[in-house]
C-alpha cells in the first residue's frame, strides 16, 4: 500500500496544499507549529475517517472556513484507490471512494490502510485500559467491517442496558434485562473472539519488533485478560453467565460491570509492568513495537504493508533505537515528521517535504 498524493483544503492550518509522496521514506520537516502533525493526521483521517486529535470533525476545518476537504490517491496490490472526504460546519462529512459516495464510515475501512504513531499514542502504554482498547478497535476495524459493526452494536446495546439499570422499578428491570443481555452477549462474543485472535498474533510480532529496537537487550510480552476464551459460541455462553451472575451488582451500581468494554492489555518488559515501572524511553519503545507489530498483521491479512506514519517518533529514543526503528520501517512506505531531516539515520535517499506555516517550501 502506497499513498501517492494528498490534497488538503481548509484543513487545520492548510488553506490549500498538495503533497506528493515517494514509495519509500518521506520526511515532513519544519519548525514546531508549522503543520507537520496536521499533515500526518490528515493521512490517517483519509484512511479511517477518524482523527486521533479531534473530538469532532468540524474541529478539523480551518478557522473561519465553512467547509474543508481531504483527498488522497493510493495504490494497492488491487489497483488505484481514491478517497475524498468533504467536511462541513453544519452537517456530517461526506465520503467518496473511487468517486462513489458511501453512507457508512465502516465502508471506508480497508481501502487505504495505515498505522499511526505520535506522542499521544503513549497513552496506549501509560494510561487507562480504554486507550489500549481503542488501539485494538481501530486496528481491527480497518481489517474487518464485521468487527466494526459488531463493536458499534455492542456499544449501542451497552448504553441501553446501562440506562435500564438506572430505572427505579427493580422488578421491571430484572424482567427486561435478559432480552438486552442476549443482544449484548451476541455482539460482545464477536468482539471478544476477534480481539483474542488479534492479540495472539500481535504478541509474537511485538516481541520480535521490541527485540530489534532494543538490540536484544529487552524482552517484551503482550497478553490479554482472556476472561472469555474459545469459539464464539463458548464466549457467548460465558458472557451470558457473567451478566446473570452480576445482575445484582450491576443494578446496585447502575452500570454493566462485565464484558469486552472492561478488557485490557498487559504489557511487560523483562517480566515487569512497563506502565508502572518502565522509563519514558522504554514506554515509547513498547508503543512503537506494538505499532510495528500491527503493520505485520496487516501484511499477513492483506498481503501488503500499510502506510506507516511516524509523527515525532524519535524524541526520547537514543541513537541505537532510532537506527533500529528505521531498519523495520524501511520495509514499507513510511511518512515521518521531525524538525530536521537529519533526525532520521541511515537514509541517503528520501523524499523531504519542508513545511512552513501550512505551506510546502518549494
């Protein structure tokens, strides 16, 4: 997978700009606050319809503008792909894939695949289980529309079940809950099954990537909670049993206490919890290792690597880890942001795009 062209109009601090990318390493360089991260964000948004930095789409539109757009052209093993996303202040975004409008964001996934890292992704290691679930959900949604729709259904039913648990009529709640539990467990079983399979593939790839980045000095391990295991039907039975067992507690608290919305990833380095005891450099290395592992799963699933986006990935990495990271990254099209192009080691040939105040310096 290679992105050839990106056109931005009224996107963040870009009035109108067009980027051309090479198949290998592309470095977007420039001083701070010039638009490097905005470009990286636009590429990921093109792939997923999701911004890791903005809560609402209209926040992506340039200040003072009524609308904006992101257009991209990519080439995959299956041919050319174009994605055009129009953004509006007063209505939902409109998406076209190869010129054809799509009605659901889920239909965007899988057309142009990418893996995104920036310093905010350290939340994946440092903060709450919600951030680790988000990592799994974004990756799996790009690979499987069935997963995306099962996850959406699960979230919707979970909200409805939680609303029911807040009702004061206890008898009505207890009579009605089994109906919601069937829907919740059905969607939840698909989510858990796909996550379990994904983590089982992720763990060895992450271990290998971390071994490379650290010159074999550290061993990384990744595991899930695995409260519910087996085939999808077995997971469904386990969820139904757990929901039934926790009904009194759920009613007392007013929310659902079991299910995939409570899942977490356990990440360790040399047997120690890296979230609690890891240094900033170790935590960054682990986050990058997970992202590199993600690229390998994409390769396994689709037969080609996704686009790797590394936004400010090199700060707090020593020289050796920077060099080792690039050994892995050069297997695919990589788009890197940094203040100076010489932040990237061992590359004689690369496409350098210098940004100043939302414009390419030509």
